[in-house]
C-alpha cells in the first residue's frame, strides 16, 4: 500500500506461445522465467497482492509454488488474438469478489526477467507522485535522437514523418529532436476505475535502460537475456 491506496499485480501467462514454446516456465538461471516476475512483485514495498492469470494447470501449480495467487483464464481470453486488457478486466472481477476493491493495477510482463523489485517500486513512486485519476504509466527505454526521423508513406505513396512536429520543421538537427521512448512491456500501471487501455492522453514514461528492458519472445532473446543477467 502507498498513500492509502491498495495495489495488486497482474501477470498474464497463457500457455499458447508460438515463438518459444512454454517460454513462461522455461528455466532461467535456476527458476522458471515467470518466477522472476512473481518474486519481484512479492518483494515490492507497495504491492498488496500478486495474481497470475493462466489457462494452464501446469503454469498454475508453478506460480502457486512461488507465492502467487492464480486466476483461471477462460479459453476465449487465451488465444493469439486475445486482449491483455480484457484478461486483466476479467481477472479483476474475480479479484474483487475474493479480496475487495483495489485502487491501482500493475500489469507485469512474465517475459521481462531483468525488471526487478527496484524498478517496480520506482515506477509506483513515480505514478503516485501525480494527482491524476486518469493517469497511466508505462515502462520504456530511450531511443537515439535520430529515431525522430522515422517516416511512413500515406495511401498515395508520399512519405511523411511519423512525428508531425518534424514535418513542419525547416531544419532537422538531431540535437534538437525531442526525447523518444520505446515501450518495453515490463510495467504498466493504471487505475482500476478504467482497465480498458494501457495508454491515454495522460500517460507517463518510466525509463529503464535497454538491457533491463529485454522482452523474451524467441530463443535468441532468451539466450541474450541469460548473458545480460550475468554481465549487465
């Protein structure tokens, strides 16, 4: 709890991974991958409860062994096109029935093993430092200034800067580019009064470094994360 607000952590862990089969429970430096996220959340100074939403009995057993409470994830929220926000909303209905109302939800990605308790608590402190009931927070890493020049083509094939501010400039200098962030998926924080979206017009970034931001989706990601864990 922080500022008299109840917080819960939500970890989505469906079993149908295509890029790296059963990546959520693949052994990572002596523990199933998801255990790193569970333990980071349980060790947080501010999180009151930690829940895992999964469609797998095997995943559920492992998560309970590491101290998380499990929410059964229905089949319609467990396919490739399922919305994570919908899974979070479904879980919160179950959570409220069992534990009452919470004020703040944290979505913690199971495939971010280098995101630690320190990152979680810093993100919570940043989020709660703002007095805004619609606030969202997302973790990210900062891109090089040159990425402000990313362009896309319209239906007529004409190229335009993705950033409209670049479009109207008469001089493009890297040193004058705005800061640009790449969401890493490791942490999202949002109010429980609206769990339908992770971003809105009052979203703030929590910046991590690029190594800590690694998100495991393939075997190459997994091997790189193992190396980064040993040599940060």
